[in-house]
């Protein structure tokens, strides 16, 4: 650490928020950056001395604006990255591309989320009127119970349902905009 | 007069044209946080933009400190350049802007 900057939180702190430094490392390092920006902004930005390194001595500071990304987007992102377990392909301030699976002819199958909450005409989607109800990802039946515990450990409210007509057992979580993510497995006993 | 709108905007425009103004949607840097600070005296102005993010190419998250000012302070000495000509050329091409990096997360943190 340099200068007067406060130390970044310990790794134990990241684990409490469901963040680990497991693979894929690029995504995890970036996730770590976003996390630190949210909880310890002054630890990751420059110290006052570093900030003024090229500024003439004696100048008076007249304004300071900070932006640690959008907590709205982070909350949405957390559900899709951590709950659904999707790998982040790229992220810029107002959008995130997650990989769902390998595609064909070089085009990966992606889920793209765009933060339009800053738009003057923005209104969050309403599940009651939207055609799209949910997005489902398959999990192994043996991992159903562990997945439920994992989701609850992330602080998410988890709903469960059984679909007898197709022998599916489902876990549901919802992102802050109301978009529903389903983790589903085939279970003959259902 | 250095503290005039036209002068300030001309400096920023020139830096933008030279790609030395920070681009927050830079595809090579995954942006995590930014901060803008303004400084002034009666005659001079300075704007500092900090950009904290992660570039997979660099390997470690870093904070890029961009400074734009009517007059700059503490510029790198000629010894930090490959030769005197490179130093002089840099100063001539970048009279109102400079940048530094700091690394808030050390390797192994």
C-alpha cells in the first residue's frame, strides 16, 4: 500500500460478500475492483498527495465528484453473476455481457444487461405485463440442495417449485428489477 | 488569461483530439470507480480525474491519475525518458496534461 491510503479490506471480507478469487481470474479481479470501489472507495482511488502530484502547490480544491459505478447495476449484476453463475465477458459502466454457452461460428451465446435507469423515460419492467417470464438454467439434481443453500447464503430470497408434469424441480431468485432466474433440474421422483 | 472558459475548453479539446483525455468506456479497462477534482487559484486552474479499474493486459488493478492544468507541477525529469529529445518532445506535445499510475492493490494482496 502507498501513502496514506487505507488498507483494502481483508480477503475474509470478500468471502462474506460471496466473492472469492477462484477462476476465471479476470472476472474475479474485476469483481473485486467493483466490490472495493463500493465498500472502500478511498482505498482504491489516489491519496490526496497522489492526486495533487501534478497540481501547482497552493491551489484550492473547489469541487470533487465521485462515481463508484451504479449500485443498481451492481445489485442486478450480483444476481446474474453470483446466483446464476454466469461468467462476465465484458462490462462497461452501463452494460454487462455474460456468457451463457459456446455458440456457433464464433458467436458466443450471451445475456446482455443494460442499465437504463438513468434515462428520463426509464421504468423498470413489470413482470405482470411482460411477455418474458423468466430465464432458466439447468443444474444437476444432486446439487439442488447445495444450490439452495448457496443462494440463501448470498442473501437472496429463494422460492422452490415442483413441476410434476415434466418432473422438474426448481429454485427461483429475482433480481432487483423483478427479472426471475430459475435453476432447474430433472428429477424423476417429482 | 489562463482562467478563461475558452482557454480551458481548448486545452480539454486538444487533449481529447490527442487521446490523452480519459475514455471511461475504454474497452481495455474494466472501469470500477472514478473521481474528478477541481483546483484553482486566482490565475490558474487544474482538473484531476482518477480512474480505478482493471486491465487484463496490465495484470494488476490500477488507478490512473490524469491531470489537466493551466500550469503543471512536478513533471518527470529528463532522466526518466530515453533521451533528452524524447523529454523535450513530450513536454512540447503535452503542455497542459500529464498522468501517473498508482497501484492500490499490491500483487498478493
